[in-house]
C-alpha cells in the first residue's frame, strides 16, 4: 500500500511539472521585433530606389517623390510599439490547477477502488468456494488411501452434506461406521441426509438413526426436531407434540426458536384434534451449549414467489473477516421458516471450531442448484455479527444475488 501511494504521488508531481513547464522553461530563441522587420524591408526598398535612379530608370523628380513616400511610411510603421505578451502571475493558476487535478485524482481512485473492492470481494468469495472444493477432494482422496480412518470419513460426510452432495455424504457416513455411534449430532446429521435421499421420508434407516441419536443424547435438539417431524409426517400428531414440547423446553423462553416450535406444536394439535395449551410455558431442562449459535431463517414475503420447495437453504457461520466457512447447515426451502443450530458438529475442519471463538458472522443463502459456489439468482440475507452462545438470531432473506 505504501509503495502504491509513493508511486501515485510521484506520477502526480510529474504530471504537474510537465503541465507547468511553459511557465518556467521559456524558449531561448530570440525573435525579431516588428520595428526591426519594417526597418529591414524599407532599407531594401530604398536601396532598390537608389539603383533605379543610378541606372536612369527614375528621373530626379520621381526619385524625390518616391523617397519622401518611403520615409513617411517608414516613420509610421516603426513608430508602432511591438506587441508585448502580458501574463499575470501564474501562481494562482498553478495552485488552482494542482488542487483540481489532485481532487479529481482522489475522487476517481475512490470510485474505481470501491468498484475493484466489490469485484475483488466477489473473486475472493469464488476463491474461498474453490478452496473448499479442493480441500474436500483432497480429503476424499486421502480417505481412499486410508479407509480405516473413521474420523476422516465422518468429516468427509459432513463436508459433502454442506456442499449439497447428499448421496456422497450418506456413503461417507456409512463408511464412518462405529465412530459416529456415540455422537448424537453426527447420527442426527446422518439421519437428515438419509431422509433427504429418501425424498423426505423418515421410514426405515432415517428413523433408526434418529432413535439411535436420542438414545445417545435424549436432549439433542436436531434429533428431537427430526423425530417430531417424522412423527408429524406419519400422522402421529400426539407423538409430534410430545417430542416438540420437549425440544421447546430446551430453548430460552420468548425466543424466536421457542415461538417457531410453539407454532409447530399448535399445528400438530390442530391436525390431531388434540387439546390446545393456553399460554404455553416450557419447562426448563438442559440449557443450550454455549459453543453454538441458533436462530430462525425467514424470507421476505416479496421474495416467496422466487423460491421453489426443493431449493437448498444454507446457513453459514464464519470467523469475523474470514472467507472460509466454519460451519454450514443445510435445509429445504419447503421447510421455511427454518430453525438452525450451528455448532462444532457442523465444522468444516477440526482445527476451526465455533466453540473456540467469542464471535462469529452468520448469513443465509438459498440456492437453486444446491452447490456451494454462489450463483446469480441466489437469495441472500444480510451478514450478522453475533456472540457465540447467542440464541434467537433472526436471519431474513431479503436480497437477490445479481
């Protein structure tokens, strides 16, 4: 940056020097004055008149008359003052021109600089996505060489999941084997991927994984949400209410998450003709883990027509100022509004965890293709800086990527 500024100042000074050169470096060539030119011309004419007289071409009377006329014209012409170029002091002009050029240069730089920053920001984002893809491809190659690395298979599965490749993610989870059996969050993620590959059905393998996750941790929020959704889809509204009420009890009172769960509970009660609670007040149980951020994704009503049920919602957490994501959670647009929880179980790498930071940035992107790389037409939310451990975060999708 310093080198750039020095070069800019040198170029600006050079331009000003060249511009003001005529004021200080005047031409050294001496030009004859008008009087001198007139005198030379009339001298030549007098000499010619004298020759004509000597040769007899003019008589004495004509000679005297012509000589008198030349003397009169010579007196009149040489009596005129030479034209003098008058110039006021150039200092004011130079100062004004210098200020104008300097201000114009700064203005153009700021305008082009901002445009370059936007272009470079987009380029950096593309580079970041490419870095993720390269990292995942490298991890996949490493796993093929070391298939007994179960932890690596679990990490690869999570990576495939956030990249919108559920088929590869499920295969990787399969190969993770016993490593994920004791991790409720990984089991819940596995169930989510399996249900997605089964067109949203929780029958069979997804349900088994959900049950396994809840056996490991009965209070795992993602597993509870999936279990309630599975019961709701199967028409077991009573079980859905019971499960979601338990999930409600894990959330802070009066938070956005709590209100979302209450809406789901109310819908299940209405569809199942079940008694409807008045002024529900969740019973406090196990508190949220501080190493996570959670909230609700909503979409601006004016953009709902631009969203298809199969569009992919990606909730992304990053370290402030970083390009690489820390964690990404995926969901279907058909489920909007969507509750999200970003924690270490969704980490892209084990060396970059949300729980190790005091603050993260979160944002939402709704993709038509489900690819990790942003594309024109994707729907976006504004980026928010939030404290790790925050709940009730509201992310509103209200922008369209050009």
